[in-house]
C-alpha cells in the first residue's frame, strides 16, 4: 500500500484490538542476519507469536530454545542490542466480504486502496474441522475444462493437486477454473507464492478483464518478499477462504505453488539452525503442508454446510513425481491432475496425463448429466494411448485397431481447449454426445476443433432451449438426449457435405 510500510500497518491493526492491562517482558536482540534474529530475555513467548521490535519491525517466533528464541522477520532488520517484546497475539489477517476484489499481501495489507476499519480478523493458523463436522463431498465443482469434468471430476470440499513440470499450463488451468465460477456462488482465493511480480500482475489483469475479480481475493507474496512472508502466505489465504466456509458459503483456494513454499520454509529452517533432512528440508516439512490442506472440507448442515476446496500446485523437475515434496503432497491430497511436458509440446492443451491423474472422490462428485455420457471416456483414452505406442513399432494393423486409433485421435482433438474459454456444462454434454454418438466419425482430425466451434455456435442459435434445460437441471433425460443427439447428427451431416 503506497505510503504505508508494513510496520506501521501492523501497529495500526494491533491498536484496534482490545487489550487488557498487561505487563510485557522485553528481550534483547543478540543476533540478526539474513532475516532471522535471536532474542534473549523473553520468557513467556509462544511459538508463532508476533514480536514487535524497534523501528516498527515485526517478526514471528519460529524456534524456542531454553535460553533464547529465534524469529523470522516480516520486515526490517533489527540491530544487535535493540529491544523487542511479545505482543501476546499470533499472526492474524483481515477476513470477510471486504476483501473480495482486493489484492492483499500475506499480512493482510491491501495493495490497492484501503480496507474498512471494521474488518474482522482471523488467525492464520487454526485447527482443521473434525471428522464429525464434515459432510460428504458430493457436489461438483465445475471447472469448465472438458478433460477434467469428464474424467477427473473435482468435488466441493476436495483437495486436488495440480502437478507438472515448469511451463506445462498449471496456472492456466487454475485460471480457467476461477473464470468458470462466475454465477456459481463460489468465492475464490488465489495465493501466489514466490512468483515474479510481473507474473502476478498478469494473472490479476486476466481476472480483472474477465470480471472474475468480482468474486476473487488475491494474496500475493512475490519472489522479492522475505522468506517469512512467503511462508505465511498460504496460511493467510486459507484463513480468508475459511471465513467464507464457516459462514456457510463455498470457497475455492488456489496455492500457486507449494514447491516454492517448501523452499521458503527450508530457507528459514536452515537459518534457524534446525537439523536438515532429505534434500535439506527439515523433518517437519510434511506437517508444513498437511496442517494447511487438512483445513479444506465440506462441512455438514449442522455446521453451516459451507465448503472450502483446495487446489495446491506443485512443480516437478524432469517429470519426477517421486521427489520429496511431490510425494508428500500427493499423500495428503484427494487426487492429482498430472500435466505432462511431452503432451504440452505436442500441442495437447491442457496436457493432462490421464494415466497418472486421479480423483479419489470419483463420480460421486459429477453432475448426473456428465455421468451419463462420460462413463467409458477415460478407459477409451487410456487404451488409445497404449495402442498409439504399440502402433509405432509396426505397420500391419487390423481394421479394428485402425478404427480405434482413428477414434482416439479425434477424442484427443475434442479434448483440446483454448485458455480462458471454459465450457458450460451443457456445452460439455453436447461435445461428448458428438463423440459417443459417432457424429465425429469421418471428420478429419485436423478439422475437429473447427467442427467443435461451429457446432457450439449452431446449438446456441438453434437448440438454446435444450442447452438451457440441461444447464439448469444438471440432468440428461432420454427425451433431451435424443433431441440433442438428433440436432448434433443433423449438423454433422451438413458439415461433412460441405
């Protein structure tokens, strides 16, 4: 926020809190380097407590020893010998509807404009909902991406990992998912961790131009921010989304990405003199992400019925999903969407590897209309991938194999989708019916995308009532299916003649 530094901002927020008369212990900074300070003399500090230093500097206690404590600085660099005291408060961030449409940093400062003075606050760390407070994950989170909605459905309250190498379209997928939530009573929180400021600005511009910022909160911790700011960023975003969940609403939170979050925590841990483990990460790196992702839930009706869906992103190197951080997060989440570099380079966008992607919620989170037409799609695509590899080693293929390869090639083309063009549910149903009804048969693979654009345009003009009925009910009756299939086949026959 222009004109106000982080120290003045935090002091201003603390002044708004109601404190009982308290006697504070003061400590002395005995070491200060690389964003980490050692303090002696503070006897009653807790882990995670906010410390106040001279010159409006603040830090978070992350290590407690018998005779001293170590804190990660959120701003400033206290001099050795300077004084500090505990605030008695853990780190809190502003929450509520006042943040919708805002871009904030991990401590809750609005980077554009000012927040209202009566904004509510919530601690960034809190317990996850218990088992008895949770309900079934059986409501679909419609992504607008045909490959995901048909084969890897995501439910509201689920934790679905998006994993892949650098530059494979991970952020593009979550952007499209956020864009598709317009009008679906879903509030979104996008958390950028350790990214370039220019990349975050581009993401915000995309959301703003598409009108998605009207229901989205952006929490930004850039690569130039201190490691402590990057460390608290996802917890702050989770607290903001959690407030929506506990108020009975549906929230979607995206962590982009947890690989950089783990690196920031490793940096802090090494500076705090914690023993390094595998790949120099500390021993509690699993707990780092488990306590974050476990807070996502679908609450039962007795607890408001709200939900918080988490889409963490993890970046791999060389397609190695067996590395330390990827395997940790895979074991915590309810499934993963794996984006493959080879598919991306081959022009398959989104580059989803169906064989390594899974949703552990399964079809229980799919809309009935989608469930009726996408039953064998995943199996057919997996069989096509295997046949395509086999076909590379021989030229003598029987007619049935050639037909299966031709159909698979068209299916791959059908699943290709341009960025920032999410499909409505009715459009996805129509496209899948064009495949299962064999309307695509005979259309050259290179013309499938052109056929898809023309088909959707034709249906919106001539069969808008059918599409509206499917979109509204989320179901596909026999009569509706027959009429829609007939309309698709009629268009396909005209297309083939031309």
